[in-house]
C-alpha cells in the first residue's frame, strides 16, 4: 500500500524541525505558519503512536525514536531533493538556490562582489548567504558550501581559494591614543583598553596575535567593548573605546582619511586568505558550478594588495 501523501509531508516537516531545532525556523524555511508546522508534527506522532520530539521551553530535539526516523529517512529525502535539483541541467537556463555559510568580512569583500553579476545574468539562480562566526557543520545544516580562512577548513572538504592573504592591522582613534598613549609592543596591549570579538563556538574571546622576524606573540587583553561583528568593533574603535585588530581592507580607507591610526606596524601579521569549501559530490548542480566559476574569476581579476611596507604581493 502506498504511503499517504500526508505522511510524506509530515515526515519532511518533522525532519526540518529536528534539523533546525525550532518550530519557528522550520516554519520560516517552508514559508508556513508555526501552528501549521506544529500540527503536522503532532499528526505524524499520533499516526505513529510515539513521541518523536522532546520539547522544552527553550529547545526542541529528537527522541530516540525520532533520531532513528531521521537516520533512516532523512538521507532518502535529501537524495530526492538532490535528484530534483539535478534536473535543472535539462533546463535551458541554470536554476536553483545556492546556500553559503560565511562570515561577514568575506561576504562583503568577496562573495557579494563576485556573485552580484551572477544574479544579474541568471535570474533563476538564487543566492543565500548566512553570516555566522560559528564553525558550522555545513552538511548537517544543509549549506551548499562554507567560507572560512584557509587554516579553518576541514581536511575532508574540497577547498577553493577565493581571497588573497591579508594583513591584520591594529588600530585606534587619535583621541584614544592621545588620552592613553601608543603601545610599542604587543605586550603593552595588556595595559590598554581593547575592542574584542566573542567566539561563538567556544564562547571565549578571540586573542590578538602578532608576528615579527619569525617570532609570534599572542596576547589576551581586557576588552571594554566585546562584539561579534566587524562593523560593531570598527564603530567602537572609531568612537575611541580602545584598540582593535582588524583586516587591512576594512581599516586602510579610514587610516588614509586620518580617522584611525595604525600602531604596532612592525608586528602586523599576515592571515591566510578565505577559502570556499564544500563536500565532494559527483555532479555539482549547474548553479553551483556557475558560482564556483564566478569566484575563481573574481580572485583572478582582483588587484594585488600592498603589504605594510608598500610592497606588492
């Protein structure tokens, strides 16, 4: 006897709730109401006669039975969606949605400049960019790809360099330096106010690292301002709250305008460039292949950036 259509819809909804850990997020994903999602999961549980989700006021997680259902059926649903996506190869125009998990610095400086022309040229290709500093499992979260610095890419992923190496510059406002003095070495930062970033994965604060003549120093200064986005850190530095270490492309224009001052210039470390990474797949969708080509071309056409000593690289 074939499975009723309602069962298929309800199972798909249940898997979405379990993966998202939220009825609200699952509802937003499918563009339906939260009550519709709750009703769908409840009907499935009633038909099966077993609880599939453990619900609390703060979280939703699969029960043992629910996890078994996910383990058995979720890959089948993923295969179905993958095959449906692959059918776009038969269309005259590439189509589909490419979901990328990234960080805002890479999204603003690389992804959007590279993919904006793609969206203009291919009206049936949709791009979703999710900025998140956590190290997300892109497979479990159902992203097509992720973007991180080269040193953060998992070894089992295919990695494509999409950005050149860059320099991390320590900067402050003129008002802050006039009031508190200028640090002469990284260790001096322990006596200064700094603006820091919270690491969402570990919960700790991102350390400030420096390199000079083969010597590396890591300091963990106190932070009067702690944020989880680059624009907020930059705003706090401009307002004189303290010093911060930021990517050179973010601060160079403000340094040139005299609104920020670079310090510790001889301790400026180089960071590995951003990479797009994704799991191995036999046949990438046409939309994903177009995204890869656009990012390759963007890197190839990017003008070389200057290092701290004015040399080209």
